[in-house]
């Protein structure tokens, strides 16, 4: 089995306590449905800073800032993408970037 990095982009934020509970329940159900394939459920992330080759920095998050990440085990790219298609962030207008993580 290979490891895949899921990087979450965008998505709306819940506004009420009921919405927060529903979002948390959705994420819990999605992770629970993948079982042991969830290596690291990850976390939301704050705004990023880009360090450029000349040493300068840009603190704008880039053109498509990350909003979180997870590390998931999958049999191949198609399996990883299939798992990503169930991600709750998609219902919130966000996206999931899927990339195989190579061991070094």
C-alpha cells in the first residue's frame, strides 16, 4: 500500500453550532469509513508563507492556499482519488489535492 498526501483547499466555514457539529460528524464518518487507511488525519492549517529562491517571502497563501491536510493509505492512485471523492470539504465548496508520498 502506498501513502497519499491529501491537501485540502478552500471550503466554507460553518457559522452555527449545529453546522459545526454536522461538519465534525461528516469528517468523523468519512475518516471512520476509511478505517486503518487513515495514517494521519491531519489538521487544518493557517495562512502560509512562501519562501522564494532569492530568500524573499510572500505571506499571502499563494494562488490556492492550503486549508488542511491528511495522510491516507491507498492501493494506487485511483483508490486514493476514490477516497478523496468522499471528503466533506467538497460539499463546502473546497477541493482535495492528492499526491503520492514517497518514502526516502
